C-alpha cells in the first residue's frame, strides 16, 4: 500500500523551514510514501472574512464551502491535503509565533472542518497524522508560542500530532544545514511519521522527544491558571493548547502538570468529543443567547447605533 504524505511550509524559499521539511519528507519517500509539497508563498491565500457562511450552513447539515473558494488557492491545496495519510508543516517564527502566512492558511480551514465533511460524506474518513516544525533564530525563549500556535491550527482538520521539532538558533537563510543534529532530527520526524502511519489507528501515539513540553497529553509548553468556564467547569491549571485541566505537583524536586484523572480530559481539544463541547458552547452563547433571542438582537442593534454613528479620522 502506498501512503500519501504532504509537506506544507510557510518559510523562505530554499531556507530553513523548507530544508527541514524536505529532509523529513525524504525519510518518508525512502519508506515508499508518495510525496507532495507546497510552499505557501507560491500561492494566493486570502484572509478569512469572518462571514461564517460555512458554519451557518454546517449547523443546517449543509456544506457551503468557502465564499473565497474561487478567489484564491486554498481549496486547491485543501483538496489534496485532506486526501493525505499525514501532513508535515513547517513555519518560521515571527514575534514568538508562526508567521502570518501559516496562520492565514490555517484560519481558512473552518470551511473544511473534517469531522463535518466526513459525517456528510463529502470527503473520505481518514485518520490524519501530522508533524510540526517551528523554526526560529533564537532559543525557546523567543519561540515561546511557535509550536503551540501551530498545534492550535491542527484541531479543525483533526490532525493527530505525533512529533514536533523546535528548530532553534537558525536565523540565517539556510543556516540549518550546518547543524547535523537538527538535520538528523528532521529525518527522524519523517521516520516517525511513517511508523505512525503503519500503526493501527487506535495504537498511534506520541513519537517525539519523550520529555518534550509540560503537558503529558499534547506536549505543549503552555500552561495557564484556570478560570471558571461557561458550563461551570474549572481547573486549577489548564493546558493552553489542548485544554486538559489539572494541577501542578512537585515530583522528585521537579514541577509536573498532573491532569485530573476524573474530568481533566473532558475538554481535550485534540479529540472530536472535546471539541464538540465547544460547539455546544457556541450553540448556547451565540445561538440561544443571541441569534435565537429577538429581544437581545433588537437591544444589541439599538446599543450598537452609538458606535456605528461615531466616526474617527483614519490615516
Ligand atoms: C519579522 C520577523 C520576526 C522574527 N521573529 C522571531 C522571533 O520572535 N523568534 C525567533 O526565534 N526568530 C524570529 N525571527 C527569525 C526567523 O524565525 C528565522 O530567520 C527563521 O530562520 C526563518 O525561517 P526560514 O529560513 O524558513 O524562512 C524573525 C524573523 C522575521 C523576519
């Protein structure tokens, strides 16, 4: 069986993100995978307009696509991307996070919410895998939200992340080629992806560096103090990426994030069930409280007028 692996990068042409991605893809190719690769800078990707036409249609069980489908290259890429066994993404870090091109591409994925498209039979049901490579000039100190933001972009298309690399201290064009260890690690990512592809879906698990990150669920490095959520659920500490909740405990002199064994995984955004709870939240907060309540709609329209009438000089 030939597996399909795609590479998507948002880095400079022939530079670090693209090189590390190609190294990972070469390992997949060596293992017999069919490879496709795009550098997003070769394509036109427009910003999501926030029109919500896609999600409005979804709530009625219909696939409206995206209003920008014919205006740029997003759909062309998605048609191939959603037909893959695995996708490896790489992006440069700008201002601690992935660059805008990567984010713009991913934030256009709402119209391609895979669990919905699969449920209505618009696309083939697949267990998709992902590997993430964030590239930066600094150490983690200046890439503190890079991988975490890339992880956050995986939920909509239900990509199971099995490996991540934070490629640090490679600011110059193509500088990563001087770091043999980093190149070898990128190759290993390709091997890990192929191992995961050939593992039964229910047994697929994290293959990246064992001690990576604070969160034992998604391996992110981002924890926040919990606050009561819309449905009353509250945790002392939450993973900012996957939403698992728990507390910090000191084990053998080291702080550890321990997920609450009872309900700590309730909001796990890496699962369809966890994300469904967020759809319930939207249904309540936006749907029942606002759009479905004529009194609230009328009141908001009245109160908005003051802001619509107020004009300031622009530049
Ligand atoms: C606008 C801009 C902002 C950047 N911000 C960061 C940053 O916050 N942290 C960091 O580690 N590197 C930062 N860098 C460096 C790039 O991440 C680095 O040059 C990287 O190698 C680019 O990847 P590429 O070679 O694949 O294009 C920044 C570069 C630019 C152009």
